[in-house]
């Protein structure tokens, strides 16, 4: 059934039923002109992200479920990057009236599962019809006892990341080759090729296997936001890596008015990234430095602090340089994804 046959009121009732569970601090949820929340004593954090079909996603590469899950995760990542705890979600949707009901149901299932993972409640939003593609918007509200900004880094601080970089960008490159979505969400924890015979043959022709690409595709299609709770008390500045290591580190340096020195050999690259990027003829280091959408945390901390994360360099008074594997130093710029910019 198409959305044009369902109608706005029926769709709203369906949403209310799907997301009817709510916590005690939500006094008024979905159904009124505004949600009513019982404020907590901590600092209030708010973030918003928009995902536009043809710009941020292509339904030829991603399933509606994956899209719904990713929409929540990228917003949660912003709250985590400020040292906060996500709590309440507002969801905005613009969809073509000829969209199938199954697409909407799958999208909501992805949103629901991600909300459950991060313990977030949906408290409202908006719906609109369109003659063009899909546009999704999420506003997330969170709280933090101690929030962390981008502007606290000091000369001598160490620079850390929470995990491997470049996997998501490499996963996207694989999807561009395959030109079809891979529905991990209905295949159990690992996609070992069962039920994907055509895809497995296609990968084999490229010299790849499902085991090679699964962690890369999961990082791109179903990213999981990283919580900073275990090292939060020691941080001086933080940002999440959404547009690429170099551009996001540049943003942190701009806000802190400092420089940075990072080392290629310290940047964490997964074995799958090295293998798949090599087969595709792409530099794994380039993907790690400017690929984006890894949603790992990038943060700084004083050198005397013991941090259980991956140290990739240090903050300097000025200048931004990267040291390659042979020890040569070169300047780096804010390379990565930019809206309204020229993409290289």
C-alpha cells in the first residue's frame, strides 16, 4: 500500500502505536502540539542532523532499515562527542506519496532498534509529502554533567581516536561496485554468504568475499556511536569523526587555536580495509584520513593521563603536520566531506 492510500492521520496513528513506550520523565509525548519533558539538573544538549536522498544516501545502496538506524546513530554520536547522554528524539520525514508502506515500516524498525540500543525515546516530529525524494531529519536532546567542547585542547595534549578509520569509506566504495543494498539486518549477526549467492558471485569476480567486506559495510550502513564514558573525566577537547579525520581534527584545532602533529603509522587501519582497498586500487591511508562517516571519537587529553584509546599524535602550538612512515613531515589541510564545497 502507498502512503497516498494510507493518509497522514493513519500514518500518525501507526507511529503512535509503534513508539508508545515512554519513560516517566516524558509528561506528554506524541499526539499533542508539543512534547512536555521533565527537565533534569544536568546541562541540556541538543543536536540536529538532516539526511537528503541523493546527497547523504542512495536507496540503491542502503535499505530503509539501515537508513533509520543510521539516522539515530549519527545524532547520538554528536551527543556522545559532547560527553552527554542521549534521551529524547524528534523525527522529521518528507516522503514521496507513492512510497510503499513496507519502506516506511522498515525505516521505523531501524529507528526503533537504534533507539532501544541507546535508550532514547521518541517524543514527536513532523511529516510532509513530497513529489521528489526522501528527506529525513532528527533532533536529539541529551544531558551531561560535564560537557566537552572542541575548544579545550592545549599544547602537549595527546590526540586519540577510539577505533579503526577508513572502514566506512571503503564500505561505500564496495557498494558502488555492487550497485545494490546488502540487507544485513535480516541475516543474523554475520553475513557469511547464505542467501546472497548472486552477491557472493559478484564479489568473487572482484577478488573479494563476504567475510572481507562485511565489517566494512556494517561500519558504513549500520554505524554504532561510541560512548566516551570510560575516559570522559580526563578529556580536554572532543569531536566525532563524521567528515574525515583531517577535516574534523582541523575543526578541533581551529576552535582550540592550536596545531597538531599526527603519525601515519599510528593511525589504526583494519586488516579488512587494507585487503579490500588494495584489491580496489585505493589507498587505505587516504580513506582513513579523509573518507569520513566512521563515527569514532577524536579527542585530546593531557599527556600524564592514562587513556585506553589509540594515540595518533599530539597537540602543538601551531601548524598541522603529518609524519609518514619514512619520517617525512608534510602539512595537512582540512580534507574531507564539506557541504557546498568541491569534493576531491
